[in-house]
């Protein structure tokens, strides 16, 4: 019985480690393949694509609508449409920026519905819309953004490190019991244990998902775009620098500040409500 248990532990733990290693290798190889191919290449991106890489897609969309008279920002942190009309003309640069109309339509659809008109919430809606995900997929093919599906695969591996640690612990127990169960065959568990330890170390080092959407080549393109843009404030600079590129007294800056304040107060109230009756802060 001991012999069978030791054998099952060793083979089972070895199988878990092998499967984890294969899955991790596939995910990591796919994740960084496009980035490696993009190294050294030159790119001519539209302002919409640059805005997405910089994380300012929503900000540029709202600013364009505001400057075009299609959206009004209030001092309370809300934004409203000026007319019931659909998205207006996109003031981009080049044919590729016609895709910006898609993001205006996302904003219009949200503001027409019964959802809150909070500015920061609207920016988040545009930045996480299906249209934004489709743009990310196109940029990922070029190696400028990390593929969302591949990032999720790497995250899947990362979340299962505890399971891998359990497999290694079981393998170590089996390796210690092996000489008693199979005298004279002590080198066999080492042939499984040592590669498994090396594989687990490798998985631990490489399975951390990227913290940013933009890849190394994407960051290089952004830096080049920032260097080429004159140091000025205005609508055109919002794509790269966000709402901070607008004058301090701009309606959208005032609206964003009010929206941020309201969000902080809501989080603070939520915290106090969750602590009510439990003596939080005592």
C-alpha cells in the first residue's frame, strides 16, 4: 500500500508540474511573440491609437465632443449631451481616426441611457468598451499592446502557483518515502524532483502578468510621439497627456475634479457604512 501511495504521489505531482510548465510556456511564448517581432520597426499611428496606448482614449473622446459642442461639462462632475443627435464629426487626423466615431457612439449611448452621467465613469466606460478591446486586439497584432486573451492565460497560470506548490510538497514527501518503499531505486525520484523544482522556479519567474497594456515597442512609439508634440496645452495634446493637457480652468478639468471628489466621498461613505457597528478605527 505504501509503495502504491508513494508511486501515485510522485507521478501525480510530476504530471501537475509538467502540465503547468507546458501551459505557461505556451502562454508566455504567445504573449511576447508579437512584441519581439515589433522590436526595431517604425510605426505611423493615428491619434486614436496613440490615445489608447497612452490610456487617454476616453479623455480624448470626451474632449473632442466638448470642443465640437456636442457635450457640456458641469461643475458638479456630470456631463450631458447638448442635443439628442448621434455622434458628430470626428476631428481626428487622417482616415484611420474615423474609428473615433465608434467611441463617440459609445459615449452617446451611455449618456442617453439611465446610467449616471459622472465624467470619470463615462471615461471608464469608453476605455473598457468592446470597441476599445477591438482596438487593443489590432494593436496587439502589431506588437504595440499585450493581447488581452494571452494576458488572461498568463494570469491563469499565476493564480495556480499555490496548486503547483502543493504538487511540489507532495513530490517531496514521495521522494523522502521512496527509499523505504523501493530500496535500491533511490535515484528515480531525483530524476523527477530536480526538473520539477527547476520548472516551478521558471514558472514563478515568468508567469507574472504585465502590469501595463502597452508593450516595450508601444512605449517607444509613445515617447517618440511625446517628443514630437510641442509642449503646449490643448485638445490635440489630450491624446498623449490626458485631461491635464487642458488649461487649469477648462470646464472638463473642473468637471473631472468634482467627479474625483464625489468618488472619494462615496468610497469614504461606503467604508464608514461597512464599518458601522464593528468598531472600525477604534
